[in-house]
């Protein structure tokens, strides 16, 4: 397989933290996907995409069991 971005063949499965955003919320979901080691492009199969959509749906419905791992703050420059 060649990367569609950089044409490298250095692609392997890796554990990543996928960011799923809904409104102002962000959830990190650990999953295994193909990643180009040269440019970082990620490749998702149908099964992985279904899982991401399930997480997004559960997040919208507030039915996702999560643990807090940090906080994000916004500061406004004067």
C-alpha cells in the first residue's frame, strides 16, 4: 500500500488517540489504525469508521462512559 499523500510505503498499524468532537466536547478514543510513518496520514476501514460514529452518537446522547483526563481552557486576548 502507498500513502495517498506522500507516496511512502512505510505504513503500519498503530495505536492512536482519535479525537471525536461534538459541540464543544472532545473525547479521545484509543484505536488501532493504519498510519503512514512518513507523513502521519491515517487510514480507517469500515469497521473503525462505524466505531467512531457509534462513539459520536453516544456522546451526543450523553450515554458514553468516560473518564476525565484533563481540561481545556480558553483565554481572550485584550
